C-alpha cells in the first residue's frame, strides 16, 4: 500500500495544511483583486502568497537562506512542514524527490528579475537540485512538467516507483508562483474572469490564477492495519484533439476515469474533486466525461474558488485538501457555484455534507489535451472488528516482461537517421531552417507544422520518421500507446521568445499562439494529435541525457496494463542545434532489446 505520511500547503490561505483546510471549511477564499501588480496595466483576480511572510518564515536561524527565489522558498517550506509529520530521512538513498511545476523560475528570464542569479537559474532541474540539496539529498530529483496535470503526473510517477520497490518514500511537491510572464499569457487568451471564478456555474466566465506550494509524502508499507489515505491508482490520457482546447466529448478525461475506476463501484465514491477551472469549455468537458463514466450522480466539487488555479501545484494541493476531507468524512462545497447549466446532470456540491464512503477521485485537465485521474482510499487504523480493506489490482502482472525497440530515430548535427540509416543531411544553424528543410524532404502534407515552435517541430519530425510514410499509415485511433518526452531545458527556447514580447511596456504584444508553446508537453500533444494517440502523454526534465532514467520511466509506463508500446523521446533544441533520440518500444521482442545501454549507444551512434 502507498499511503500518505505527511503533507503541507503554502498558499494565500495559510502556511500549513490545517490552516488551508480550515479556511476552506469556513468558506474563505484567498482570491483578491490585483491592480498595478507585476508591471501589468490590466487588473486581474488572483490568490497570492504574502512574499514578506514567506521570507520571514523561511529565514530560520542556522539555515543558509541566501539566493533562494520565492519559488524555491515556498517549496522548501512546504517540504519541511510535511516532513515534520512524516518523520522520514529526507537525505536517505531510499527517498525520492519529485517536483511538479509548469514554469518554475521563468520570471528570471526578465533581466530586471534575474540580476544576481547564476546562469541557468531558470532551468527546472537547477531549482529541483537546489530544493532537494537543501535537505541533504544527493539523488537527482524527478521533474514533471505536464501543464496543469503535472501534480497528478508527479504522484503517478511516485506511485509507480514506490510500488516497484525502488524507493521507500517519495516527497512530491507541486509549486508555481505567478509572474508577469504567466499572467500576461492567460490575459492574451482572454481566459481570466474579472471577478471571483465560479466553477461549474451556468454563469461562469473564466478562471482566476493562484500560487501555492504543496507537498505530499508517500511511503510504502506492508502493514495490514495501517490507516490513513492511500493512493490506489492513477492514469494519464490524451484527448488527441487540440493543443489549447479540450475535447467536446471529454475523451481523454473519460479514458483516465475509466482506467482508475476499474474494479471500483461508483457507489463507493464519496466525491469527485474535479479540475473545475470555471472556463466554459473545461467545465462542460468534465461534466460530459463524468457522465460517460457513470459518475454524474456522485457529488462533484471544485476548489479553484478558494485557491485559484495554481497550475503545477493544483494536483498536489487539491489532493491534500480532498484527502483531509475524506479522512474527516466531509464533502466540501464548490465556492462560487450557485446554479448548474440547464442540460447538465452533474451533482455539484454546494454545501458541506457528510459521507461514510471510502474513496474519492481527483481529475485534472490541461493544455496539450492532457488529462489525469487519481483514485484515493481512506481507512481508519484497523481493529479486529474492522472490515477487511478492499483490494484492487493495481497493475498488469507482466510489467517486467522483455521489451524491444521496434524503430528508432536520431537527429543531431544537421543529420537524421532511422534505424541506423541516414535519411537526411543539412546544416543546423539553430534558427529552425534545418527543421523546415527536413520536413520538406519528407513530402509530408501537414500545414500545422509551420505553426509549431522548434521543440514541437523536432519531436513531430522524429515521430514522422519513426512511423514512416504518412500516405501508407492508417491513422487509426491508438489507446494502447504512450508518448513520454524528456529534455534538459523544458520549453526555454520558446520562453525566451515569449519573454521578448512582454519585456517592454512600449512594445507589449503577448501572443496566445506563442504562449501555449511555453509548455514543454505540447510536443507530446502534437505527436498525439497527428497520430490519434489517446494514451498517456507526459514530459520530464533532467539535467542531461539520461538513458537509465528514460529506461525506468518507459518500463514503469508499461505497468499500466493498457499500454502495448511507448514512444520515448529525448528532444532538446535550446541554445544550439537540434538534438533528438526517439525510440518506439513494444512488448514484443525484437533484435534490439530495450535497455539503458542500448539507448545510450543509439544516442552516441554506437549502433
């Protein structure tokens, strides 16, 4: 069993989980009107952490506190609070750190903000190492950046590694702080409400943003009488529909719900804590998906009216609040909701209620057609009179079966090869011309290519080479394939370009079409949309090409029994030529046995 051992939320509503949960039960919101903030002329509603209090609480005597950004301070404070409950050895070799974030220290790209910080301080892996090192950990943390579902993805990655026995405990921290960069992007989409957001309400008119750091510490235990909240199962699925708009049928959300609900009756679900951003299309999509999954009669709540949309922190924060509610036998109301749409069958919780049911479901959705669902279970410490804990089979029993590389593609130094055979040679000067020339050489007819950023073009072209002649492909829907991407720089190549559009007040032109590509998982989404892949899509950031880390992530993805093959890719294009290695890995044996050694050899052109 993978149970929660400690948690801590830092937000506009408090600096502990108890403070935050108490505020929610009392119906208080941390969202406020913000004007002339962060150099933005347009006012906005947001839930902001008090920076002065954050610094005061962080400056504990004896700690080295120099040089930490508010993003890192909030993460460290959250981990410290959770660890005080869990009593775990954070510096131990058997402890994994997982960081969930969308933009990290992206504000440091602004020279006015980044002065005094070292080069590379905006890299997500740099922040993750600093946060883990604060607690004496020498292990490389796992960084998940998968748009708004990042917090759920981070928990799923922790669950997989704990179940596999690689670690004894996992520290999962979701954190995002707001900046001119982030808020201007959402303003360019006209996605922000001028007032408090109203999740699932018929009159909803947009979201509010928020900032938070939230930590969940999970531990693996075999104790039959261990009580508390356990993470049972998680699933990630893609809409394969659009990079910035949800499927009208809620396909990805429905498939994720279907996966986590297998073996669990809807009658045992206390509530569904939905993503509930209060935007027109997201809330309708979730309502459709929940109805398709047979959950429209289960109480549904959303927490964005209390905290705002906290981006990469949302999945962890809302899991913590919902876990406290489940343990307290409580269904929390949806702040801002008053009336559902006429054609909706959703049972939106609008007042505090009691429950004795043992499960809750958490859903999240985000840009890139990404969707995730988590299933949690609560049981009090067992006694002789207590009923046996329900058992749900978590994963396929053949997760360790041999895997083979069915096809591979390498792009580097202006050259491209497929299965070791050169297919294109050119000159890569870093401006994107090489990618356009490679695209034209494939004679592919896909006009959307020209709208993509460099990172997405690189991944798209590698996948085209892997799958072969487009004219010969069926493009039949694939629900049995996962797409997992890795790199060092996240989306910094596009982040720098977007920062230039908002740098000067006299030349201010934030573009929504550019802003959406400041999420690295969009590269996986473009591949999924092109090839109608409805399976898992995710994005991880690491300090360098890491064949062993890629092998681990791929093998763990096969623990989802629906997965028959994984498209795994290293895609990097920041500050230099394009560099990609993509491999299609399947359960069927092949001459190229899948292993870290094989990946390393392919990357260094040894095979």
